[in-house]
């Protein structure tokens, strides 16, 4: 994250900390000179009021790169095993 962006985020928080500290995304993803904040939700998970407030606030200021990602259950086959998020089953 560029230093000027970090300074802007800290100013944003300091100006109204108790109104802005909650709802921040789960992850800060960084590659090369780029970064993005990411909120991860499962198919059953819903955005909380604080998260919606953060997204609206970020749109106005400080305009941080942001993505909302929904994780869907998938079936993976590896080494004769079927892997699901909740269990492992051997396949014939």
C-alpha cells in the first residue's frame, strides 16, 4: 500500500474513529505495487450493517480498491478422495 494511501486511511479513521472502525473487509491483498481490500462471504453469509456502512463510506472517501467475493462450495477430486468443505469421502 502506498504511504500516501496509508496516511489517508489513518486520517479517515482518526477523524471519526468510533463511527468508522467497524465493518472493514477481511483481507488486504497485495501483489507487486497493487493492493485491494476483499470481503469474503459464503453463500449463506450476509453483509452486516457495519459492512454496508463501510462500503458506502469507502465510495465517498477514501476510495480504496475493494471487492466482495462469494465463496461457493465446490467438489474437488485429489488422489482418490473427494474433498468437500465439510468432509472427505473416499471414492472407488
